[in-house]
C-alpha cells in the first residue's frame, strides 16, 4: 500500500506572488474547527469569508478575527437553502469576482451513538441534507467562481468514521455505532471522488479532510483534540502546491484508506 504524505510548507500570501489577495470561503466558520480554519488561512494574509446561518454568531466571529488582524467578512450561508447559497455566491462575485479556496466545513452529527435500526427516515434526511447535499449545493454554486482562480482548492470536511476500511478493521475504535453521521460522511467521500474525476482536466484540486476527534459542540466537547489541531489538515489541503494530490482522504499523518 502506498501512502501520500502531505509535507507542510510555508504558503505565499498571494497566489503565484500576484498582488491580488487570496479569497477563501469557509462554511460553518463561526465556531469550532471552521473558525480555526478561518483564523489559520487569515494568518496567511488571505481574505476569508465566514459562512454561517446564525447572524449574531457570524458577526461575533468576524469581529474577533478582525481584532486579530484577519481580513474577514461575513457571508450569510445556510447550506440547506438554495436561495441562501445562491446569494452567497453573488456576494463573493460582487466582492472579489472569483473564489480561490472553498472549505465545506458545515456539518451536523444527529444522534450519536445510534444504531441504524433506531434511525428514522426523517433524521437520516436531515443529516444527509447538510453533510452531503449541502456540500454539493455549495460546490456547484461556487464552481464558476473557482474556475476563475489560478490555484483553486476545495476541501470537504470528512472523518475517520467515514472510512469503510477502518470501520471494518478489528480492534479499531471509532466511538460506537453511528447510524446516520458515519454513513453520511462515507457518502460525502464517494461524492468527492466523482468531483475529482470530473475536475481531473482542470487546475481545481478537491480533497477530504479528517480532523480527528476534536472537542466541539458536535460531540458535546468530548473530543481529545483542540479545534486548532483539527483545523491543520484542512489548512494544509487548502494550500496544496500545484503538484499536490486530488481526490483523496487525508489526516495529519497522510492519506486515510477509503
């Protein structure tokens, strides 16, 4: 088995040394891992869109980032709503005319642990609507803007629990049975592969990130990693060089088996 190792590199503040600022959009960026991704990319001198559906939390996050010297701006964005996503794309269009990096971080866990026999169709739809369909909705709306970038990158927030290989490896503890969340992330992995195949003839790189077991409200803050630690792999994938991988699933150590 071969393994792709992502080697950390010092990223330029601008794309190819151009005077134009790199523009990024992160969904679900008002807190947790999403906020730390925004902070990390903002520290590179990038202009960072803070996508969130809660107006007050979004504004608070933008204010906090600006106070830290980040060029942050708020983007009203509910990934489950077509009109909201279209409006967000229009805002990016008006502000910058293009998008260089899209990080699909917004997600919901549903109930966990949860046996699949206890999952209702309604609860499954709610998780998939955000974790999969929402990602597709946002990518498709932002693709025209990404195509205008010289070095476009898409990062989808996945998880180790999405790995069928890990799920079926004896002795691997992934936190119990997950009837909805884990399958939704496996679904997202499959969707990402198809995007990578479609975009293989372009300069757009798309990869999935495994942040690890991070203490956020998604898991009741029971995780063992900090949001800053969890953000590192998404930041690395967002700043991949031109010869970097695409269509893969990665954590801090390298590629994760599907």
